[in-house]
C-alpha cells in the first residue's frame, strides 16, 4: 500500500509545480534571463485534486500590485489558497482580506453572553480560548454555537448578501485533530448528469443560521435573535463570472427550497451535500501555526474536524469578505 498523506487526493499532483506570473511588459527581458524579482511570481503547489493550492514564499504584509494581481488570478482558479509561514497582526490580516472586498463585522451579537474583546471588529474569534486565555467551559454558549462549524457549510450564506471569501489564520493549533476540510462545489456540480444539473438550476434555497444550529440540537434563541436570523433566499446553482464556471451553492444552513415540501427539500439537500463531500471532492487542511487559508465561499463548503478541545487550545482568527449582492 502506498502511504497516504494527510491531504486527501493530493497524491497525483504532488510533483506538479505551476508558476503563475503577471509580468509588466518591460520586465519580459529580465524574466527571460531568469532573474525576475521573486516578488512578481507566485509558486503554486496544487492540492486536493487541484481545486486548491499552496503558495510558497509570499509575505502577505508586503504584496506588490503585480503579486496581488497574481493572487487574484490564482484565486479564481483555485478555490482554496494556503499561505504558510505568515506573521500577521489582526490589522495585517484584515488589510489582506479587504483586497477582495468589504469585510463583514464579526458576529459578536450572537455571542453576547460571553462576548470577548480580544478581537478587532472585523475579525471573528474561531477559538476555544476566552479572554483570560483559558479554555472554554463546557457550558459556554460560544462553545455550543461553534459546534455547528463541524457541519458542512459555507460562511454567511444565511445573510442576504453572503460571504465571498474567508481568510482564516492559525495562531495556536492542537497537536492532533482540529483540521479544516474543504469540499469542491464546482467539481461536484460538473460531476452531476446534465439532466440533474438542469433540474437544480432554477431552484432557490432558504438559508438561516438557525437551521445549522438546530441540526446540532441547539435551539435556545431569543426572540430578537430569531428575528435577526430570518431565512434568506439563495440560488442552489450559481454561475461565477470570474472563473466562467457553474457551482453548487450548498450549506447546512439551508432549511428549505421554494416550491418543495420540507421533507423532499431536506432530502434533496442532504443528498447533494453527500454527493459533494465524497473523498474525490475533498481537501483536508492540517494546520500549522502561521498558515493563512483563503477560501472562496461561493464554490466550496468547509467544516472543522474534531479535536480534544478540553485538553488543547486552538486559536484561529477569521476575516470574512462580503459578496456584492444576493444570489437571486
Ligand atoms: C470558520 C470555520 C472551521 C474550523 O471559521 O468559518 O468554519 O476548522 N472554521 O475552525
Ligand atoms: Mn465557517
């Protein structure tokens, strides 16, 4: 048996290296001589059947215009980009994320019981550590709400204008477990028979944060919260202009589909999530301290894998970029 690496499906691409560079015309000559400044070249190592890529030797605090152009171009092809070895303040992280669009405010409102001030407003605390540096108590409300990150989802699909991208940065990681798995929803769409694609295309799903929390058995919302979390419509199939590709748009936040009875709708959603999360569509990211992972929420789902969260700390920070409009 060949040994399996932690990154599902990466095997056949392990030795493929792509260089993607945006070179101003006057630099052609330099490029031919092989002394192109490193700052204008991205070194990409595809992962997860090439729907994601690791990016080498980039300091995200110090991007040239050309390099940023190359990152954007890479990002329309690779829905998950991994930047190892970063050293970012919350401000640096927010600044990098803001290159892709306006940032969402962190959802502190729903965490009101144990709201923590560790974070600046546009950075979401994805950790099991409170503001005194202690691990969460088992009964913490934050803990109960974040348990739903273990379900397949895409960020903020429950908002009228959903998230375009998320950018998660690792400060403390557990020695084992606590990975993040990603599913390729463009690949999953392409793999469906054409008549199935045609059936799904016109469908409109209803997303609410309460749907995923309820799936995990948490139903303790105040009336104000319930009002703030009313379901929003999103297309089940989206076309991404920048990539020129269609994609499924799925999440455990879906509570129904317009024009379908509730059981049939949830049956369809569960079936599509099962289809899209087959091993062939998955990249599982094992975190190293200093990794920044940027993903496209329009065409991927993700979920946290378990770890012993009463034993080890895990401290990740997320900046979330808004899309420009509702998908309907
Ligand atoms: C998120 C999220 C998963 C994880 O930050 O949006 O879902 O592995 N995180 O922490
Ligand atoms: Mn998430």
